[in-house]
């Protein structure tokens, strides 16, 4: 008996009220709260020759905002979901005490259309599973980043993982635990012209507590990077980060955001002082930043400021055993910036930004010239918003200058090129472009500063639902002003990730790094290989 004849059968209609208590045993409507959908193109619907355009019932008529339903043919209908679709199923909790007796999905399609090839779910169900609103995705910190060039939301768009963690719900918060364990092999662990190989174990734990509120936002984060080397314990990492971010919404157009963090790392062996020290110095970075944002229709204004305190630990010379004073590198930097952005449309805008930078050092280096300075930065660029389906981030071009307070040091100025853009070429392929330019200070004799530039590109390809490949290249250059010292570091990396489940991932990474410098006998090359596992929920 067909569904059409059953609908007209009097006995079936008479028995319908008796089936209502069965709804108590059925789960209520589901809402995806923690699952970020993967953008995968649906299969093409079946094409059938049709003699006439049938009129569809309302539940099969897609609607647009503010418009009436439209009559569509079968070729224009949404295809039904099939087994093996890449989009992972969401598993949100049930809502106790709520019974949904909506039977609109039981209606029969018009004659001439095979309902087995049509997605007959109501828009409320399809939207909950495939297009959750931003406020219901606890994976993302739903606010513009305080430091736009370091917007972390772009990483989620770039990674495009088919298996996203769901976390543990704690009241109105969601907790995301994660730990990464790996074995590492180094061909040049000291990054010096004389290569020394070593093996190490590496652990990277992380905890994120993210709010899931309609208004305001709060995120607390703690992570670490611990490594244990076999032959060179001086290269062990003991990194730690504590970070808190928040957003206070005054209205839909105004908010204030805050950021406070403390990070402890070890100085890189690429540094001039670290290369000749038996131990690497601990570097403690304290950061406090805030921004005030307001939107005037299409015009957006941001006022932001921040204070960064960088403190270096003491070093011991490897040859003489003398203690190296690092107070000349201890720095307090303050920054004030104004950014104005005009939205050309909902997905693209243009912006202009100006910033003032002040640097205050604790002591003078051996040449007796303290490196205190004041500077400014000017940037103009394009911004691509999350509403853009395949391009997000920002890119800018500008100019900067840093003027030392000591008259014995020369002014440093440079062209600034910055970018943090993600291109989703296809639903399975994404590319990340990064560029960063800035003016730094140097304690080397006869130089007042260094112009640093870094340019990188990384691609990510989903080969299978459970298998992902990555490849990238990054080039960074340090050009010192006043002396003939130029450094260029290039790195090329490959990676492969295998997802056993949503909670367990296996990965392997290979990276080759080489440094070209004008310093005598300063060139070196290094290889790093990692094989490990990531556990998360």
C-alpha cells in the first residue's frame, strides 16, 4: 500500500490519535551545539524528464529570508542524505520534557517525483545539523581577535577537520582537553655549523574552557610544551602559557575586549647570545591588551592598546663560564592603535590603521647606548569576513619607523607587508598565506635595529575522511641596519594525519631548515622528524 493511499485510508486516520503516546519514546529535535560542520558539496540529484511542473507542498518549498515559498522541480530539490556522506553526525544532548509532534516530514510528495531522492526534512532540522549559528559553536571564540593579524579563528577554517572535538559541557561552559605525544629526531639539535644529532620525547598538553553564552564571551586557556632530550638536556623545553580572553557586549554594535597572558619559553638557538651559551635563557612574556569596538552601519572603529613586558633570564658563557647579563634585553613595550574599516559588502571591507609604539629597556648594552625608542606604523589593506565562503582573513601594505631616543643611533624605517589569509579552494583543499613585517631592536655594536620579514604558505588536502596531508614553506629574513649582517632562514615541511576516531589522531611531520647568513662560518642546516599521537575530546 502506497503512502498516498494510506493517507486517505479512514482507519489510518482514526488510529492516529492512539499513536500520539508513542512520541514519548522518541527523541526530541536535535541541535548541534559543539559540532562544526564540514563543508562538503552534496551529490547531484537525479534528473528525470518531466512533462509539467508539479506544485509541491509547503514543507518541500525552500524559502528565503523575507520571501514567499517557490515552486521547484525535482532537479532543484535538495538531495536526500546518503550513507557514507563525509559530514559527521552531531550528537547533542536530549532536551528533557519537550515533545515534538511535528509530522510535516511524513507528508507525501507530489506525483511524478521519487521521494526517496529528496531531502524531506524541515528547514529547522537541516539548519541545525549543517548551518549552526555562530553562537552555538563553542569551538570558536565568537569575537574579532584583539590583535587582527593573530586572529586564531582562521586556523579552524584552514584545518577543516572532518572529526571535530565536542568537549565536556560544564554548565554554560565547554571544556576541551587535549594532549599531543611525540618522538622527535634531530639531525642538528644545536642549530650550529657543527651538526650534533639527538633524540627526544615531546608532550604538549592543553586545556581550553570556552563560554557558550548568547551575550558576552570568556575563554580560559592553559598549555605547555615539554621535551626531554637524550644527549643534550640543555635543549629541553619547559614552555608554559596561561591566557584569558573576554568580551563584554554593550549593544549589538559596541563591545569591549580584553586579553591577559603570561608565557614562559626558552630562547631559540638562532639567537646570537643563545648560540654561545651552555644553557638557553628563559624568556617570560607578560601581555595585557584591550580594544573598544563600535559599528556605525558599514563603518567600524577600533581603539586598542597593549603593554608587553619581556624579561630574559641569565646566561652562562660556554667557553669562559662567565655569567652573561641579559638586562640590556629586558623590554617594556606599549602600543596604542586606531583602526577604521569600511564594509564594502557583508564579506569584504577596506581598512586603515595607525599605531604608536614605545620601547623602554632596563639597561644599556656593552656599547653604552641604551636602545629606548619611539615609533609609528601605518597600514592599509583588505579584510575578508567569515561570511565569505572561500576567503577569510586580511592583507595589508604599509610603512613603519622606529626612532631611538639616543642621538648616537640612526632611525630605522621599512616597508611593511602583512597578511593572514585562508583560501578554501575546494571543500577538501585549503591554503594559508601568512606575512609579517616589523622593526626590532638589536644590542649588537654599531646597529640600532633590525628589519624582520617572514613569508609563508601552507596547503592542507583531505585525501580521505580519515587521512589529511599538509605541506608548507616559510622564509624569514633579518636585515640589520648599520652593519653588514643579513640572515635568511628557510623551512620546508610535510605532514600526514590519520584520524582513528574523533578522540585519537596519529601524525607524522618532517621539516628541513637551513640558515644562510653573511656572518663568517655561520650557515647551518637541520632536519626534524616527529611521529606521535593526539588525544582529545
